[in-house]
C-alpha cells in the first residue's frame, strides 16, 4: 500500500469526494460519454470534472482541457481515453495530485508485448506520484452509498451491503443486469481488470474497514500474491465474511482460464486448502455465490446452528430438511413446551415437529401464530419459511408478516422460499424490500443459510489461529544451508539419501540410521557401522517404487549377505529400469515396524508450502487418504490435518490396538512446516513411510526424499 | 393394471374423450367451481358433464343430478364432493361405465383410521367396476395436448413435452405458478395424492407410450412397490428419459417425510442404487430437476459426448468449462481445420480454442460466423452458447440466430446462458419460444446438458441389461429349504456356522471345511475330521469382531492345542462379552491366505436384495470401499460392481502382484444374487472375508453369517 493512501486511509479509494472523468465525450454511444453520464445520473454529491480538450462543456458540466487545469483537489480520475494517451493523462493526474486512477481504457497487458510495456510504464508513473491504479482494462468502480457509478455499466444497481470484487468485467455487466430481478443489492462493485496495481487483497483490506459492507464477494480467475492473500484473508475473515468463487478449478477450466487472462489458475487442492484454512467461504457456483451474499448482506449470523423450518406444504418441507441433512445443519429440537403450544393453535392435521407443516389451507394468521410461539425461545434463531401458492394462501400477508417479524426480532435470521412466480411476484417484492431474502427453491434457501452458520465457525476458527501463533523448534540452519549449497554446486535437483537424513535430523526429526554406499565394500562398511540386521535400498532419484524393481533387500545379517544383496539390487534395477541414474544403495538399520503414515510437502507456486499427511504403506495409492494444509502450520492445524484422515483412526488405536504417538506426528508436521518456510529453495519433501510407535515412543522416518 | 384399461390402452387415463365433474359448483371460490371452470376454459374439446343435484346448469353447461343420469359414455370422472359422499359417487360412476376416477376430495388415509377405511372401500368399488383411481387427496390431472385442466390449479401451464408425476400437490401449484416465468412447458401433469390405486409405475408405463411426452419427470417422497418400480424403470428408460427427485433422502428429510405422508422413505443407498442401476436419472435439487427436464423436452440427445462452448466473455466461459470438468464432460477438440477457419473470421484477441471467446465487442455476426464454422463438423453436436450484455452486444439478434441455427440443425443440441435480466428479457423469450432453453448461469446450462449426455449412456446400458438376462446356477433348493425350516422350528433368527456353510455350498460357493463344536471333545473330533492345522472361532450371533474378544485361535496343530484353544476362547469371551449367547466354536481348516474381499446382501424393505461387494480384511471399516447393486444381477452388473471399488485394483494385481481370480468373485456375487431372489426369508448375508486366489484358482468363503 503506498504511503499517501495509507495516510489518507481507504477513503479516496472507496469514497472519493471528487471525480475527474478524463475522456468525457459529448457523443452518445462512446464509453467516455456513458461513464460521465453514469457519474452524473448516479447522484454523486461530490465535485465532477469532465476532462476533454475538444469540449467546453459536457452534459451541462464545465469541461477542462487537462487534469492539471482543474485547479482543485481530485481524489479519483476515471480514464477512458485511448490507450496511447493514458500515460500522458496519468502524468497529468500525478502532477495534479490525483490519488486514485480508474483506468477503464483497454490496450494493455491483455493485448501483448507492446501493451504490457505500456502497463508497466503506467505503474511507474503511478508509483512516482504515489497514486493507486484500478485496472487498466476494467469496467470501473461503483459505490451505491455515495451514488457513484464510475463505470460504463448500463444500470446503477440497488443500494445494499454486498461488496463485489470481480476479475471479470463481463460477469459484472451480467450481474448488474440481473440484479433488479433477483433483488441483489450492492454497496461497492469493483472491476479489477488487469490488476496492474490494486488487486483483491487491497480491496479486502479496504472493505474490511468499510461500515457499509457486510459481506465481501470475490470472483477470481487467479491470485497473483497467494501468500499475502491467505494472510489477509485470515485477518479480514474475523471481521466480516468473505465469499469467493474461484473459476478455472478443473483441468478444463484451468486451460480456459489461462488462455483467457494469462492467470495462473493454480491447483485445485491448493485453492481448496487456502480458502478453507484461511477463512474464505467458497461458493460452488454463481447461484451459490449470490444466494449466500444476499443472505449475509441482510441477515444476522445465527448463533445456535440449528434450523427451524415452517411450511404450508409437506413436500417442500422435506426438501428443506434434506438440504439441511446434506449440508450438516441440525434441525432444531422444539421441545415439549413449544410443541404443546403449537398443538393448541394449529389444526390436528398439521405437523408440529420440525419441519412445522401448517398444511395447505394455512392463511397468514397460522404463520403468525406459529412464528410467535417459535420466537419465544432465544435459541431458535434461524428460520426457513416456505410458502406455496395454494387455494387459501395469503402470500402478501405472509410476506408482510415476515418483514414485521424481522423488525421485531432483529437477532433472528429469516430466509424465505416463496415458491412460485406469477401469483407470488408481489409477495416476493414485499419480502425483498423488507430485507428478507427469498429463494426460488427451499434447497437454495437452506444452502444460503448454511453459509451464515458456517461463517460463525469460520470466525471462531480464524480467531483461534490468530491467537495461536506458530510453534518454533531448534533447527541447525548452517548445516542445512551447507547441504543445500553442496547440492547446488553439484547441480543436483535432488538430495542424496544421507543428505536427506541429515537435514531431517537437523530439524529434530528422528530418522533410521542411513548411509549411502557406492560399492559393495562401502555397503558392508556401512552395515558394520550401523549394526546388523540392515536394509539395502537402491539410491536413485528416478525410482519411486523401489521394491517393484527388486531394489530393496531386508533383514541382512552378515557382510556376505550385504555384498550379495548389493549386486542383486544393481542387477535387478539395471534390468527393470535400465535408464535410471543409480547412485549406489542406501544402507539403513531395520526399524521396528510402526504404523505407517506419510508426510509430505509440495511448494505450490501460488500459496507456498502445501503440507500433506496421510495413511502410508503399500496401499497408500489404493486408499488415497490424505489431508492438506498450507504452511506455516499452527499446532491445532497440524492436529486437525491428522484428525481428518482415516489414518487417525489407525493411530488412535483401531480395534483394540494401543494408541500411537500422535503427538510425535504433530511435531513432525510442525517441523516440516518450519523447514519449508525457512528454506524456500526446497521444492518437495516426501517422507514415506514414517513409522509411528506407541504413545510416548515417538516416530521414525524410514524413507524420505527431498527435491529443491 | 385392470383388464378394461388394458383393453382400451392408456387412452382414458391420458386422453379421455369425455369428462364428468362431480361436485361442480356454481359458487366461485369453491373447489368444485374452480375445477369445472378450469376444464371449460382449458379448451377441452371433448364432452363435459357437470354433476350436481342442486343445479340445472353451471357455467352455461347442462348439469346432471347424478353420473348415472348422463346417459352417454364418460371416460373420466373428476370427483370434488365431500369425502363422505365419494363412495356413493364412485358406485354411480361404476354403474355408468366410467373408466377413470380422479378423486380430488381429501379426507382419506391422510386423516387417520376412518379415512383409511373409506379409502379401501373406494378401491373395492373401483375394482368391482374395473375403474382406475387417481388420488384421492390430489390436485387433479392436466393434459395440455388436449387442453384439459382437470385440476384446481389456478393456471393452465404452457404446452410442451415434459410430463410430470408428483407426489406433492403443493409443489405442483408452486411449479405451475413459476412455469411461465421459467419457460417450463408441460404435456401432462399428474398429482398422485394418496396413491390408493394409480401410482408412478402406472404413469411411467402410460407415458412411455405417449408421443407427446419426451421426458418423464418424477417427484417422489416414497415408493411403495420398489421391485416393480425398478423393473418398469428399466423398460421405460430405454424408450425415454426418466428424471426423478426423491425427497426424504437424508435422515432429517426421512423423518420429515414419514411424518408428512407416512411414506416409507427408505435408505439412501438403496434409492441411489435403484435409480442408477435401473436407468432413472436422479436430480439433485428442484432446480436441477426442471433444468434437465426442459433440456430433454426441447433438445435432441447428443451422440458425441463432447461439448463446444461459445461465449462473448472469458469469465463465464471458464465457469462453463469448470462445470464440464466437474461433471466429467469432455470439451470437444476443434482440430486444425476448424481453428484455422475461426482464426480467419474472428479478431486476433478472440480465443479460437474451446471455449471459443468471441470477446466483449462481438455482435451477432460474430456468433453467426463461429456457429456456421462449428456446425460444419457432424461430431460437434452439443453447444453451450453464453452471452453477457456488454456495450456492443446484440442480444435479440443472437437469440434469433440461435433459434434459426436450431431449425437448420435439428440434430444439434443447443443450450444457452444469456446472463442477465432487464436488458436480456426480450432475447430470453425469443430463445424460449424458439425452443432453445436458457439458463441463468453457465453452470446450470452445462448441468442440464450433462443429463442429456448421461442419458445416452443410460439407454445403452439398460438395453444391454435387458438383452443380457440373469445367469442361473445349479442350486440344491431342497437342502436350503430344510436348513431354513429347521432354524424356523428352533425359532432362531440366525443360522449356525455349519448351516451357513451348507447353504453356501448348496449354491456352489466354496467354503473352508467347517464344523460346529459344542465341547472341547467335539472340537478335537472336528479337527481330526478336517485335518490339521485348524482354526477355532467362537460361534455367537452377537460377536462381530471375534478376534477383538479373544474369540479366534489359528494354526492349531494337535488335539491338545485344540482343547486348550477351546477353553481359552470360552474364558476370554465370557470375560469380554459376558452377555453374548455362545453356541460353541467353529472349527475350520487353515485356508491359504488370499486377497480379502467381502460380499454381502441386505434385503431392502422397498427394493429387495441389495448386494454388496468391497475390500475386506481388518481395515475394511477404515476404508469403506464398497459398491452396491440390487438383485437380480446380470453378469455385467456383477463385473461392474467389482470394478467400481478400490478392491478391483488389488484383484487386478497391484504393484506387480499376479492377478486374482476375479471371475470366481463374479460367480459368487451372481450365486448370492440368485439365492437372495429365491429364498425371500433370508434377510442378510455377510461373507467376510472371502479369500480370492490367483487367476483360475477360485475363491473361498472363510467366514460368513446368515440371518433370516
């Protein structure tokens, strides 16, 4: 964040007091005309300065030839001139003390080398004057709170509390066009364009402090600064919910994304892990994104995590209950007192258990009576109210009633599913205007509500993490540095088995005694040093499944056996993997059998070290029982990633077996996390297997690989 | 199906030529008035006979005191009189030769014992006269093809090719209210009500033959005749697609369902298996149900299973590609010829790879040029066309173009996602009227399309099954019957281990030689008969994990060891499971170790025998690697259920191991299927483990239980 903006806070970015529109045109149909018209018609109360050397006035406003001619402070300049003129305009803006540039003009990085050069010059100019830049190649910026539509979107969206940051401008035009129909209401809409300077991270920071924003909604195709993104997500998510749709998550989508914006699409696993671990609620689809956003923007976060369903039709009630079940939401237990009172006011055929079925002939009074009884209990605070248009149904009265209920019970969360169109149109608009979100189907209503309930957990979790900090262990940095430098000198992309052991030991991780031997004699020497019985394994960076190619001999008891094993391994490997580079054999002690797990690290290009834990042993590929977290790990994250796997059941003591030393595994994960954070040249670590012994007996690395 | 209806085909049920409305009322606001009004105003061309003893004419039609007074043939009588009068009306209808009763009146099974009695009397009367009954307690019947709205729904839906069978009347009112807005168009709408006689199975049969119906849509809360349902599903699904939403699938939903309709909600696994195995496409939500239905009703089934995406905005294109990836749809490879031609007509910034991004300033001509080139290849036959309302966008022209494209290329499947509302309203209605379904988001468009692509596979699969038949094996029925009868006489709910072995062997399944011993002496005798080494296991119906309670001793070599083992088992079991009934020990031979799998059967109360296959061994609970099919199994179903599991990789030969005798497992599954079909009193079979040996060496039941 540049200094000048820091000093002035986020005000010029979010709530500019004065706007210049550079390239304001008198000709209708030109973007420069549309933008100025939007600014004027949006109801912006601050100063508006059209800039255009060819005009004296546009849309009744005095026009300035250059920004430097304005002579009054300008917070934000919206630039819609042709790309070739953007740099000189930016210089002008800098001289005139403009704080934020919104560059709508296209013709930058998205067009190739020439454009990319222009874009980097633009950023140099901005830096020189400490200006921030939104775009270029964006739709603009909208702030409904101050009536500012500094974009070429054809409609000004309804005023509300969703703030949307989007990497796709076209998606914004689509949303803005649909918003009045769906009742979507926004506070800020930010089109990121090429993200040459300002990006989702800056706006997450700014919107976190914005009192008009109740939910931050992100549509992202790629994230450039992953490690900063997750850090900021954690800080922001404890203040307000962040809901994100990341596109390009499948292989097909990623290919489409990279040809579209050149975005690093990144791996699905890394994104999933990043979002979940750092408090970002991930939307599954566009529908889901805005269904949730509307709920966050209008409803309080329920505290009690259980749902009450009220309906005038059984079928839709069951669908809502199913959706709860699928999303892991509890249906509230109503208890004897509530059910007794419901029984008194509802007809005998009604169901007084959750879902509460008022049955088809329910008029508004029946909804009213039920809601009144239900609202008497403070812990019943999340309601899904369903209505189908049957013969006796009073949809509009029920809608008014719900709005009234909301205003009397501001701490209760209410979502509606008035299912229908023609007969319910009026009722649905009453709901929306009254701040009760309505969803076409009960399933979508429940899904949206589930995001709110999930957010309560997210917030608690992230707060806990922020308090926790990252455990530190003594680590022999000089030794590790020396080994890595040696490998660098030798131009090896991998480390030798004995080097791997040294590094792990330098982090305080126990490994089986291991010596690399390059001849049969060295192997015998190593065996004598380690003590019999020993294991011999082929040392080759190219061989993953060593035993499949006859590359492992275990339980060797004498020098003669070791010698023979050495030659057998060499012969077998040469036969099955003739192309593999073989560095000799690794001699190690026969470790006593423990429970086999795996620990790994893969450095994600966007988010940094991705730590893996899972079930080990020969069936690991069959079972695929793994969990992931991004480093640095807190202790509770390390514990959680173990608990998520089936391996946890094994370690806890499966079917009468004694429990294993889970604490030792936690420490191993934390040490690997620390190692990965401190030595950024390490690309990948693969410990497979790690033997875990009984409680208090620790764990032992039996085989490991490191690439850098 | 009653004889008279069979003779007349399904005509009176679907396309009645004459209608009586019994209970037709002159008073507005009465259901009897609304129904007659709907029939009259719907445009029904057949004869309409209001019946009401208190009126001479209603809505300008001559009114009859009783049905027997009409004196002309009546195909369908719609009954809206109070419940108490329904039986006498039904008698009248029977005497007058009415073929189908549509009983809208409530007051039957849903109200309790008295109503249930009335319902069964109604059915007796219907049977006596060979009438069929829809309802009671239903919304009625709608057929847009003949302009018949014999329901109290407040709107007549648009005419189309979706036929909807619903167990919830309220859901129908909601849908009918929403249909004009969503562009849903129906052929038949059937409200099943209490399903006293006609149910989803009857209508599936009827609609399969109905030329106006292109897709059968089911909303079900429960299925009464599961085994018939799956048989009919298979037959119908090869003729036209069946899409079903089953509610009450989660525990919460099932509880809600059972309190609502008293439906047997049934197990999620059984429903999932039934639908998938017998060709019913399962919808995940209401949105999904009707999104798919609209696509089926308007589009041909694509043959080539790969998708072309055309868009004027990158972001939504990526979302569509993601949706394809998630649903396992291939993006079509365009090839050099097509991309070269696209390159010629599209601007340089456009993306000519799938998704094809025409970019933001695309007018209609660019869509036209691209579609023309793409349509030249016969194997490109599934298109998702996305449009966002940007500055230059010509939405209506593009809509017209797509409609035109469809009429010129009737064999191509086209779904649209015109993303917006206000500016796109006109364009979207052009699409709908032109038979191109439009979806609010690209994700929903792709999901709907995926159902069509999936159906092509479903149809092939079901055709294959129908041709295949069920393999038969010799089986000693008398022996099995004798054993079951013996257990019945002893009032045991389970079979003794030696009985289990006998039954399995009677089906031709190999089991380890097994003898039940009730004393140490009997154990020794058994061991001598079987031959050493032997295994002793406690025989108790209450002990599942025998080794956890010290109930297993293996590798016993002498009479003394067997004796000792017997007493140790008894002592250990008495200590760990003091309450368990213990029948002695099972002595069996030490089977050579094979790959461990499990085979099971559980009789589902709705769908019959549910066969299970999965990975066995001690980690079975950890891994939960199982697949299910309903009996009777065809050979390819048995093969598939093995291939679906991770155990398959193990059996194929995992990491260099020799392949196992998969064929022997297939036969075991088929024999268990046959056993379960023939002996319906067997409730559950659990073979765990089944040892599978190398190819051609068969498999062996090591432990098994049977309950009946």
